[in-house]
C-alpha cells in the first residue's frame, strides 16, 4: 500500500491497532531491527563499527556491572546465578516461563560451551527500543542474547534470546 505522503510502502498502520497491540508491535519491531542489525556481521565484518549510538554514562556504568556478573555466572556454568540475572517470564519462548524450567531444561541447551565462550568475548551492542528502554545484544553464532533495562527504572536483566534459522 502506498500513501499520498510518500512512495514508501506502508506495511502496518499502527493507528489502526488498539494501544496495547501497537505497544506490542513496536517492541517486536524494535527487537527485529536489533536482530537485523546484528545479522549483518558476516556481511560487513563488524556490525559494531556501524553502531554509533552510545549509552549515557550512568547506563553504561550500570550495564558494565551487570555484564561482569553475567559473564562470571556464564563462565562458571552456574545456572542458578544466570537465573538470578534473568527476567521471567522470558519473552517469545513458552518453555522459559519460570526459574525452575529455565535452570533444568533451557539453560543446559542454551548455554553450551560455544555460547559460554562467546559471551566472554563478544562486545555488547547498545540500542534503545521504541519505548525508551535500554538494550544490549550479544550475537553468538546463531544465538542472539538480549539484555534490557526499563527506562522507568529497575535493573538490567537477561530478557530473551533468538536463534537464527537456516545454515
């Protein structure tokens, strides 16, 4: 569909959605943009060089503290400690709804040796979503780990993961 104002196609008219649905769609679109921006790593050599957005100093300092704890827990292969740094329910994955399921079923599959090593080495990419929440992403092979802090307060938490399809 084309609008009179531009020649760009309009895929979704957010005004036609109730506020709650538009909010959910904006979050999904923001996450999709973060995933897409990280997917160019193999093509460009470094998506990180393309990301010029910088976190405010206080946000960066808080994230630095969080990522040190997260990396230590992942390096130690400590499912309980990683769980303590995770927000539940996990988004978009029905098997990650509570701490017990995460520790027993999800953590062992998600945090294999390759991912644990990657978490130690990968530079997080900063972004702000459509609601102003602070996000950092780690791309480890086909797995994207997302860490978020609400602009309204709270602490950074590991909030979701995506696994790319295909080769």
